[in-house]
């Protein structure tokens, strides 16, 4: 605008003195753009999802967008109404962090109206851009690590009939690693509490040590569905006199902050949140800037973090 830097500073100081705030509504009427990006998800009791959503919101803020961060855990059954409310915000784009399949047709409908949408983890269906962590690799990396250490009686704490894509993919990766080491894969390698164990992953992990497999032929290595379940499992082992990793090695998943500070630091599979979020935000920004083309599916690879909860068998 040709305004000298000294003059700009005086204007900014004067604005701060009188408490001036930008009128975003007036700006949107003038430019035709709201600069709003909505981040939606369901993070209740899932720390990794909360970390992912907040990292995305923070990065969007740093890029100059106005961010609306919404958690719809409590809104099952109201998907259509809530998405209509989001449409009323006139968002420039939407970032969706792992929510139920009931949302998918509504999101596809919004996408058809020209609102860019990127899934911050796999949502299913070919019509939306999606950036997600390779869950088959998660199951494979954990199992392969235990197998390389010489373990042959290993188990995976997954529900007996997984219904979500990410559990199915993890089971496939686990079975693939077992097959590569000549171990027949069977339902017996998957362990889950046979009785109600509470809703928290810690409680489920602790309850797994009550299963008969740990009384008859206990595994020498266990993969937990996530880090919180692994921590609960190690607590259950302590109560039963099962020493970790002397009698049972343990692998978690997600690499939550507390895993490095457990009494026995936890070996885990790292979910690269920063890279996941950066890829998703970059793709969304490109779509908002007019990039066309077929929907993309970008898989982000996890990695193994070795700590003291696993040992090599002689």
C-alpha cells in the first residue's frame, strides 16, 4: 500500500490503544471469503486423536486461517443437522479427523457443493482426499520386532471380531509377520477380555492378564492395541507377578508422551502426527487454492521406537 514502516507501527499502536479488532464479517462481505477452516472429529477418551486435531488446528492458525475446532462425540444421530450448521459458517475448507461412517455420505454431499474436505485419517470411500497412517504396517512392525527377538508365543490385544478398518488392517499386518516367520495365524493369537472390563483402555489392558491364556500357556510377547492398553497390561502383570520384560515383552502403539516415562519405558509404534497433519493441511490448502483432480489417498508410514519393555530370548 506504500505506507512507510514507521507509519504502520503508529497505526498498529493506535489500534491497540483503542482496542480495535478486525471485523471478519465485513471483510468476508467485501472479499467473498470467510477464511474459516473447520476441524471436526471425535476425540473423547482418545488422546492420540486429540493431539492430532489440536496439531492441525494450530498449524492452520499459523497459516493465517480462522479455525473452528469441533468435537462431535456426543452428537451421534445429528450428523446431517450439524453439518448444515457447519455449512452456515461458510467454511473455506474442512479437515475431518476420524469420525463414524454415518458422516461419510453427508461429507461427500458437502464436497459435491465445492467445499474442499480432507480426511485426517482414513474415512472410507474414494470420493474424499484422505491422509492416514498405515495401520497394517503398525501390526506388522510390532509383531516383526517380537519375532526378531526370538519370541514365538506372541499375542495381539484386538477384539475377536474387529469392525473398524484400522483394526482389520492391524490384524492383517500381524498375521503377515507371523506367516513370514512360519507361524500359523489363528484366532488364538488374538486376546481380549472375555468379561466386561470397563471403558478405559487401561482397564481393558489390565483385564487381559485375567484371561486363561496367561494361566495355561502365557505368551512371551504381547502387542497392545494402543499405549494406554499396554500400560494397563503391564500394571496387571505386576499384580500377577509377571515380570516385564523377563517373562513377557510388551509393545504398544501411538507413542504417547507417557510411554517414555513408565517405570519400564514402553517399546511402541510411533504415529508421526506432525507429518500426518502437515500433509493433510498442505493438501487442504491446495484444494482451497483451486487445485483440481481426483481424490488422493496418502498413506503415512509408522516406525518402531525401541525401549526397555522388550527383551531378546536366548
